[in-house]
């Protein structure tokens, strides 16, 4: 089958690789334009572009899909199907309707839950017990298309968004393979989404990082997991900013929220609703991340210190 693939980050690479391993004819790859990265703002290609280039696939990086030029490219490529995985651009109707089999999207949630950006992070932040991947027939709405296949997986109690991301991208590739099999065999059935059960999420940024110790230990723990590896939770201790990479929920306490209640072999802090949490891995600003126990060996943190 002649397929155009649209994707940008690492999450999309296994889907593109799966298409090649299946022997599909990938006639073109659309990905976002190269972006400046790091302190030196070095122009860097997306992970999908790197993979596509390594496999001699034609790459296209239109700044917009709405000026007619992207459609002209598709008219030359003549795809029977477009596969979209974390592309990061909204497809206009003329592109969605162009291929014989339309556009299939691989989305990292159990739709209609978590339409929009960052579904993996938000499922962890919200403390969900399970999530999954959905393949859907795209329409002009934001993740509103009919469901084709869903694959569920449990979320570990200490699993980070990054760890879940690394599992879901391969589940997504398997879902894509099954979806294409249904299309080829003429067995594709679509299930309309229940819009009344839909939830929407937005992209995360560094403004989400600060921890509020008035929240319960479990809420904080879920936030820390959900913001790992980016943008990473943070807190203030003795006027210094720390990034917070790893925590563990502990027992009850009657101390004030934000108060350090253990400071020798581990760093334990009181939280809201009489709960407590261990700060396992921290990172002082400008330094490497480390075990909190190692930090305590070189720095004295008094019991009763209030974290912000």
C-alpha cells in the first residue's frame, strides 16, 4: 500500500519503522521543521526526520498544511493512506479526504479520554491506573474521529511519563499494524466516540513544575512522575531551587505541610491531609541530579525547614 507518514518525535518512530518492516511502500514522510535546541540553539532535525533520512525516505517539512503546497506534494505522491502519529499539526479537510483510505491517527490514550496534547503525561499526573493507544479514522475535529482499535495497558504506581512513553510507542506500532491489516482485508469497523465522555488536555510547560506541598503525598507523587522527564517538578529549599525527579508516598503525619520531618538517611516532607512523602532523587540548581540521601551527607537540612 502506498503510504505517506506524518510524525515528529521519538514516539512516532516505531510506527514508521513498523510500516517498513511490514513491507509497505512509504512514499513520503512529513515532519515538522528543524528546531533550535539547547543553550546554543543548534538547529536540530526531528527524530522522525533522522530515521527517515537513514532509510532513504523522501522527507517533507512544510511550515503549514493550509496553503495548498502540501496538497500539491500529496497529489504527486499519490498515497492510498496517510498515517499520522504525533505530527503536531492539524490536518485540513482537503488532506484528510485526499487518500483512498483517508487518514489514520495513532493516539496515546483511550479515546475519548485525553484528546489533545500530552495525553501520556496527564494520565500519570491524574493518577490513572490504566491507559493505552487508539487508532482512529481522522476527521476535522481534534481527536474526534471514529475509533478503530484500542489497546490497554496498566500504569505502574511508580512509573514515570517517560517510562510509559517508551512502552506506549511500541504498543502504538502494534496497533498500527493491526489497523492496516483490517484495511487490507476489508474488515475495518469504526466505533463512534462518545463526545459526552470526552476530556481535553493541553501541552505542558515549565509553569507546571512547582510542587504545592499542601496537596496530598499521592497527588505530588503523581505530578512528579508525570513531569518526568520534562518539564520536571521543582521545589524551593532554603532559598535554593531544586528539581524533583523521584518520590515515594509514605505514612501519616501531624506536621505542617511542607515541613521537613526526617533529615538523616532520607529526606521526608509533610504534605496536605496529614500525608508525607520521601524526596528520593533531587537536583540542586546548576548541578547534577543525585539521591537525596547523598545530598544530606554534604548539606545540613534542619527538621522543621519549610519547603516551597
